[in-house]
């Protein structure tokens, strides 16, 4: 049985703490994310492939499918 991929993730801005639920792309990883509250551009933490893996409540679709952290590069 194939694992269901969750596409909704709540991102938390590391600068101001603002949270927003976003739909993750399935065809690419999101390396940059601009917080709509404070305007800062967020990038993944070192070793993570995307902002969802660093600051989201759910890892990105390639990681959910069992990929490694280089899946988006």
C-alpha cells in the first residue's frame, strides 16, 4: 500500500513566529520563502533540502516518499 503524501504544511517564520498553512509543491522543493508578516526571506537550515523540512509541520513530498535530503537539489 502506498503512503499518502500530505501536501499541507504550516510554516513558522524563524524571525517573527508568524505561522501560515501552505500547500507544498509536488514537482519542486521550495528553497526560499518570504514571510508575509515581517517580509524576511527564509532559507532552509543547513542540511535540510527546503523550507518545509526546516520550518514546516510536515516534511516535503520527496522526503515523505523516502527520499534523502539531496532530493531537491
